[in-house]
C-alpha cells in the first residue's frame, strides 16, 4: 500500500506498508525530482528517464506490516 501526499507538484511525504508481511523493501518510481537519503530510504534522480527511484525499507520482526512514513520536506 502506498500513500503520497503532495502539494503544488511537490511530494511532501510518502507512507508505505506491506499488509501481507512478505516484503523487506518497496521500490517506487515517481516523476518528481527527489534526491534524498534517510534511515529507512534512499532516492535518486535519473535524468534520462526523468524519474526518481525510491527504495524504502520495511519493518521486520514484530513490526512487520506496519507503515513507514518518510518526510521529504526535511
């Protein structure tokens, strides 16, 4: 499950979860330039494709299935 909060063409935050509890990471591609890294994610801009690739680590163990939110404004 993916939820993206945006305003005026800018992505403010992304929340993801895997209710099936089968995945360890979620990969997204968005058409907005994002070049950031955090504790649970990394993103990079591909100028040729004009997309940002975002990899978000999902919780493991007793936290499996819980949401991970990343704030892209900070």
